[in-house]
RNA sequence: CGGGGUGUAGCGCAGUUGGUAGCGCGCCUGGUUUGGGACCAGGAUGUCGGAGGUUCGAGCCCUCUCACCCCGACCA
């Protein structure tokens, strides 16, 4: 491709609306154009990289037995009504009516459609396991798209679905995806950590998220370097400290004027925060047996030195959603904001959930449900009892690893992929069953596995750039080579040589961008750096005189001199070496169950 | 959905007490230049986000509205 013909435009200045690096660079490199919040045009440079990434998806999916299909983007509401998600999902799902007034949706994901397809075509255990995947546009009307391609509403996703006869089947398939996903990310030049994740509303048995570690990440990960433990903070567990052994002392009210926070309380009474109990008041929407949704007041108690983990709470009480209670709601159940405890409240009106550590810790200081007073020596079991005693708290820096006891630490990550043991939820809903050897009809056990290609592209840039621009890993670069001609009107022989080299590179199958523009050298160099082509060839009058063309690696600045006569082969060898360098990172990864 | 911010040329921005819109980059023409974002000369480009209002007169003041960005909520 000739740069003079390339449909793009580089920008010197950073567009005002972009504040993450990948977004800025993609705009400056002329890769993408936003047309609405979270909705983008992909220009040729971006599209080429997108296709490179997606080809890697295809190779890795095919390698573990996948077959590619394309399912529609527009779905009849009926399928989503069957699974129930038509009713569960809110305005994230774009809905409309067709000309015949039928409800339709834009596909956010394709479990329903895939299960429906399986119902039609899978009849026998002999057909299992099977795996289908697609690379398709999805639309989720996210409340807050942001950060360029990192969080969008319309996006392309590779989504794969496995169909197995039983749990043992998916248990056997799942690790293949685990490995294939590492292969994909490594081949794209990025490192990821797989973390256990929340199965949430999907109700599956096991899920992993593949996270790229970067400060702009929206998720917090809990990691252990000693043993490799890794989990999304939403589900991370830790080894809790052993509470002191002590006799239960009598309850005692103590005046604590204007002391409404745990920090202030600990300071006021000169005790560690670990000797206090903190009340957290939430309102949960909980499904009732009759199909209605009830707003339930949930009274949580965690130790003062720890934080409530809302995901754990949501799962513990099987809430559809959770929100903080208002002051009047808190007072209505007989508690006092700032001085709350489960002692003396309208117990029958709340769902009382207590962290198991609180239940084991003696003589904690808690609120008295009276403004200006706390209680010393509250003891679970003696002074109150809960509806649920579970792990409710968030793991944090310095907590002990649940496996090995070493200190955990937290890091930010961007989710670039996930794998999910779905179970039979969708197959049962859609009636996707098979007959086993005994002629018995059984639901197909499904798994789903997603990677967003646009987000992955953005993450690659986040992890591979410098002040000058993008540094594409060669496996996903829009072009492998950029040939810069420094010809002027006075040096037509340079143009001639560059044209010939360009033609030869093309003929040799090299993906080459040829900067034939009438621009100054600096402009061309800067644009080449910005768009991030891994190998730069420069042909100027001086080099030509000596029969050399200069080569330079974008990733580290290393430079080469190639004899023009052998340049094509030399460049091909360099490309091969650079590809091999990335592929060398592809290796077996132990499956962390 | 709550809080904050911004809308003026393709991009980045300025625009005074209300007086009929400008700068830099980019773009077009010609010339000189030519190895890390050249220089000179000339040129094109605006429903000042939209609607209503106040006023002799609105980019500027008032009301409504839309879009986008950021923080939070949310995130199969």
C-alpha cells in the first residue's frame, strides 16, 4: 500500500476527548473515528490489525476443534424470552419492533441462538462434544462507554460455545480453551493472568477471566506471587487472621459522642479496628417464589478493619441487585446510622448477614443503635444471631493468601477474555437435548468463551507504545514493514530504487506500506513511529550510493544495513525472526482449577 | 440514573463591558527547500450543537433541549 493513497490522516495534536493512551494513539494514527458514544468507524489501518487478531482467534479455535459459523445480530425476542433474559436484562439490551410489530433485539451475546442451533442439529451423544464459534458484532447499550475501544457499545467479539454430554465432558474441554486463550494473547504479544471470576447471573460452575495488567483497568485483581493464586477481587478469598481467644465479657454501653466512623471509634476508644464490628445497610432486590421481586433490607456485619464485598453479598443473598439503604430506611428498622449494630433492631424486618470472622471474634465494639453510644463486648450467638454467616469481606493488599499464606497484593486489570462453564441453563431453556447410549434424553452441557477484538487491540496498544506512538507486535501489525523513500526532485534514482524495492517486497509476499509521499523526512519518520509499523526501511540518496537500505526495529530502535541487492531476503528473514520471537512466548500453561 | 465539565473551521484552541468571528496545525496554489513534524507568498473552509426568548443588535445574557467527555452507580 502506498501511504499517498492510504485512507487515513495522522494528527499532531491529541484529540481533547481522549484521555487513555490507546484511544489517543488510535485517533492520532488515523485508525478509528467515533460517531457516537461507544460506536466507532474502523479505518483501514485498524481493520487490518483487527483481521490479524481475528485470524489468530480462528487458528486457535480451529486447533481445538472449533468450527466457525456466523449467527445473526438481530434476534427475535422469543428466544430471549425463552431463556428469561428478555425479562432479566434491562436497558443494556437494545430492543425494537420489526414492521410486523414483532419484538426484536440486537444480540448482546449468543447463548440463546447457539442453544437453539444446537437443538436443531445435535441429536445424539455421538455428535458430542462439539464446538462452534463466530466472530460477530454485538451491541450492548452500556450505561457508560469510555476509554476509546476499551469499553464500547458496539463491538466485535469472538464467542465460542461448547456442547458436551455432561459435566465431565466440559471439564475435559475447558482446559483446552484455557490454553488456547493463553496462546491467543501470547501470539498477540501480550501477557495476561487468568483469574477466577464471578459466575453471577449466568449461574455457571466455573469461570475465568483473562486479565491484562494495566493501571487503566477497571477490575481489581488479587494476586499471590508465592503460589500463583489469582482472582478477581469480586470473588477473591483470603486466609483470615485467627481471632483472639477470650472469655465473653458483659455488654457495656459506652458514650461515643460524634463518633460515627470505625476509624474515629477505634481512635476514641484506643483499640484496633479489628476489635470493632461494622454495620453496613443494603437494600437487595430478591426474587420471590411467586415470581415477584421483593426489596429486602439486608443488614450486614463485617469486622471494622475489613470491607464489605458486594459481589459476595449479592451471591450470598441471591440478590438481583443491591443498593445502599437510605437513612430513613435504616431508621425504619430500628437502627441508627453511624451507631448501627444488630442488637436491638427490628430483627424480623431484616435479613441479617454476618461475616464468619465476626461470628468467631469475641467482644467486639459495635453500635448501640442510639446516637452517641456504642456497645462494648458484643458477641455473636450470645447477643444476636444471623440468617446467614458467610464470608462477606473483600480481600486486600497484605491479606494472607488462601493457598499459601503469603501476602496478597492487588493490581488493576482489563478483562480481555473469559471462559465460562455454563451448565444446562440455556440448553434446558431452549430444549437443546441429545439421546445418550441408553436412548435417554439429556440436556446438553454448554460452555461459552469470549474475546473482544477491539478491546484486545486497545490493550495491545496500552502495553506497547512510547511517546512517539504505537509499537505493534509484528503478529498483529497492520503492515510488517514500512518503506520510506527519501527521494526528492533532485534524486529521481532514489524514487526509482524505492519503487523497485517496493515492488519486489510485494512480490515476495511482504506486507509493506510504502511512504511515497512528498513529505519531509521528519514527517515520514514521525508518522511511521506513530502508526507503529514494526520494521522500518529507509531508502535515501546516501544509502543508495553505497547500495544500502537502512532497517530499523520500532520496538527497540535496533538498526540494520541491508544490501539493496539482498534486501528482500534480509527483510523476510528479519520478519521471520520477529514473528518467531513472539511465538516463542507460546507455551503450555498449567491449568489452575 | 446522580455529580462535574465541554460544545466556535477537519484537529487543538482564543474570542474583552453584547457591536456582525479569529489564531495555530492541517488542507489547496505557486516558489524555495529536502535524513526526525521546513520557509515565503497567495487561497478555501463556520447553521458559533439546536430551539425559543431578551435586545436596535447575541458566539457572549435568559429558558429549554441535544450531544460528547470525566467521576460514581451499572457491567451476560
